[in-house]
C-alpha cells in the first residue's frame, strides 16, 4: 500500500504552506532522506523530506499551490502501484478555502501599509505565553473584465498565488494566459511559458475585435514587459493588488495583535557612541583579515543581553496566568528579507563573547535572507533589537515582537555639538528607543534597563569580559 506524504506543520503559526517547486517528478525512485520539494511557510522556505523508500507514484499538488496542513502532497509506493488522493484531503487554492471567509457580520480586514523596520516577523509564543493567531487563507482569484478570461467563468481568473505574484512582477495580464492546472487554473509554469513565448497569450479585450488601442492609434499596445527605463526594473511595481504571502499575512496579523493588545509606551536615551566606535575600530584593526569583523550591532546585542541579566524583569512575557520570567537570555535581531522581516535568535546571548555573537549573527542573517533558517533558529527569543542606524535613521519607535515585553530600536551615530565639562565640543551620539509592554514593564524599570545598556555601550570594555 502506498504511503501518503502530507503537508507538515513547519512552524507554530503555519496553517497553510505554498508548494514552491517539486525537486522530484512522478516515476522517480526516491529514498528515505531525499528532498522532494520546496515549501514556503510564513517564516521561511524549507525542503520537504521523504521518509520512505520507493517510487514517487503520484503528485497531488502542483507547484504554486497553497496546501493546508495535513493535506496530501504525494504518494510513495512500489513501481506500477495505482493510487488515488484521499477523498477528504486535497490541496487548496488560496481564496477557495471556506475557512478564510469572514464570519457573518464580521468586518473585512482593511489593507494596512507595510510596517517599517519596527514591523518584525513574529516569533512563536512560548508554551506559557498566549498561542499564536491563525493565519487566514489568502485570496487567489483576481477580478478581470467579463469575457476577457478564457479559463474561468463569471469574469474571474483562477490563478495560484505564486503565478499571480509572478504575473504582477512581469506585467502579464492573467486573463490572456491559458491555464494548464486543474480546472484551467493558471500556475507558475504558464506565466513562465508566456514570458518566453508571447504568442501563447490570447488577444486582449478589444484587440480581438479589431478595436484601437487606448491611445487611439490603431496599433496594438506594447507588452508591459517590453518597457524600458533607466531605473532598476525590480523597483517598478505593476498597479493592482498583489497577493499576500504567508509571511506577510502573519506579520500583519501579529503586529495588529501587538499594537492593539499590548499597551505600548516608549522611552528614549542618548548614548555617547565615541568609545564604542573607537573600541570597534581597534578590535577590527587588530584582528586584520583573519578574524571576525565586529559591527556596532554585534556590540549592541551583547550590551542588551548584559542589561537583561542586570534587570531580569524586562526579560519576561505577559500571559493570562501571570507574568512569565525567562530563565535564559535569548536576544533576537531584525533582518529584512524580500517579503518582510524575520528575527533570528542568538541563544544564551549573555554567555557568548562578542566575537561568537558576531559570527553567529552574520551566519543567521545570511541564511535568513535566503529563507534557509530552521524553525529553532527564529523561535524562542525573549528580547529583540531592531537597528535602522545602518540605513541612516536617527531615531524610531519599534512595535513589540510578541510575546516579548520590550524591543530596542537603534538609530545611527550622529556627529553633533555637545556640552562636555561646560565646553561645547563635537561628539558622537546614538539614540536608543525602548518600546515596552506596560502590563509587564513600568517606566522606572524601563529606565533602569536603558541606563544599563547605556553604561555598557559607553564603557565598551565591559562587553569583552
């Protein structure tokens, strides 16, 4: 009897996964440990592992499909064996899941602007903290003028989220593409085929009847992918509504939860950054090309960890049962990726040297950008640092990353006139802003923590102990 491989739950907040591509095809011989496909979750892109020996008999979900947890992906068995998909488990095209429909009388979710670097990809809740919200399925059909589509009735185009996103990026009108998926559904391969061979596109509305182009010249409009610009084409976004990825939907839901349910307050402190910069230059010069190159952020991560050790009440989370104190100090940091942000975690940050922190942070950031982090590497953070100073931002306020009780926003170092011993001189100053959950952290406690961070940064030799 064939073994069915189902969509696994690859993160605590995952409810659906997007099947990016198959690494094997039907009829291939597979073995335990082989990688079958790439699956995108709300946090990362991971490889789907095979746990059986045999032949890949049947693939139930095409590339680009969104598949619910527990739905069948493929069947592994003996060569020649007949197999059918289980009747009650099938891949769902985003937008076709009834669970995604709002309850009667419930208001539709309004589109929110993309958050700044304060908008941190959420970390799953610890066992004692409130459970993470459910990510809704995402609409995957796009409206189009009636009669223009050839693959869907009632003026709507059936298209997978991945194909829809690719079409928007490349300027392809989905209504002109013939779908090869189940029921005429457009998949990523159809968009790629249209890009390679524009002749595959059906005539646009009006063009088939000999109508003039919008400009009235009678000449057909040039395809949008033929545009030329001095700007980077990747910066040009086609008009319309882009489909939400699993990650962006989760970010939006968790940040709304944080901002509306966590009573935020903010404290700001100015730090003399000259000693920190001088120590960093000395260490990097002494290490030469053989050692780890320290960044300001590496030193701030260490300083935050030591401040959490000195003021452990900030290293806590709110729960309905009470305030949860974390025994370990796991500092996460925000990393910008293509579709949002993610917060890799440096475990036991207070126990590691700045050189260990630097090496680990660089490795985590590199793999985060390629969505190759394992779940254990972006979960379990007890405090978060968001640094926009490297982008020239002098100060900002970050949104707390649930279930943490606080987040530190780091601005850039600025040269400015300062008063030292009643004399005006040129100083180097950095602004730190702490966002706090007032249910857990009060103002005096937050001030104590910020002053501990300031003390370590202004006496940076302490960071090397």
